C-alpha cells in the first residue's frame, strides 16, 4: 500500500502529507492523502467531492507548489514547519487552533481577511 501511494505521488496524482520531522520511508503510510487537484476529485472520486475535501485539496495544491506541507496535530496543515492553517468556511471557530502560535484560518465564503482569517481564494495566487 505504501509503495502504491508513493507511486501516485511521483506521477502527480496525489499529495501525501506526513507529520513534520517524521522519518519518511518507502513503507510508511502518509498521515493524509489528497488528490493532486480539485479537477481530479470530480474525475476520479466524485462521491468524495464535499466542500471540506475540495477546500483542503485546493489549499494543498496551491500552497504545496512552493512550500513544504506537513500534517498538523492541531489544524489541517503545517506550512514550512512554522505556520498552522485550519481550512473551512466563514463560520469556523477557533477551537481547532486555540493556543497554537502562528495559526491562521484559510476561509471560504469571505471576500477579505480579518484577524487571523485569510480568504481561501487568495492562496490561488501562490501557484
């Protein structure tokens, strides 16, 4: 299984997330697996095309292009081992990232940022 997921990553079908600092071996199973982009969700896994999956896949695709992504114990992603991001809608509460330094929300359904909330669509400019 682990070798199969590594091959799907090599051919850019998936984004595999591991915990930061975890030694990655060929036999290790990723903590989270995302399809490479949202178009593949509709093509290969239409039944999994829920808003949460689409949001997280979009974020991983856009940010992972130029930054190191890893699995976060609190929140959804750790970026460059410095920043924690929780992905969600405009009504997402702080309970998932409470007490985490350098933690932000990438929020769908908002047009401008405020406090620690950044519009999800802005991450599209990073690619």
